[in-house]
C-alpha cells in the first residue's frame, strides 16, 4: 500500500471521520510504503491542524527506526505492522 499524506493524517487523528477506516486499511496491508516528502508534508499538515505534536513526532520517529530502501534513486520507508 502506498501511503499518502491525507491517509496518514486520518490514521493519526482519532477525531477524523475517516480514522477508523484508515486504521483498518493500514493494519490490513501486508506492505506499507511512503516517501520522505510525504512525511515532511504530514508534519506540516498536523502542525497546521493542531494535532498533538507528540502523536505526530512519535509516529515519524518510529518510522525512522526502520531502515529505508532505495527506489529509483529516492528514499522510501517501509512501515512495520504496529
């Protein structure tokens, strides 16, 4: 599953109407991929929407503990199953 900014935001924001769907979809995917630019945009979006900074940075920090792999010269991150 290729994760985008809006999907990750829904996953992190329990108050979002689509949070439950996002959690179900993310947890059911065998492989999860996202790009560093998506993560940068996610932090900016969460900050702009006043999502708890600890939630946002905790999530991003967990992703950075997973070794990245190269894909067409860009860095991608595989998200482990929570």
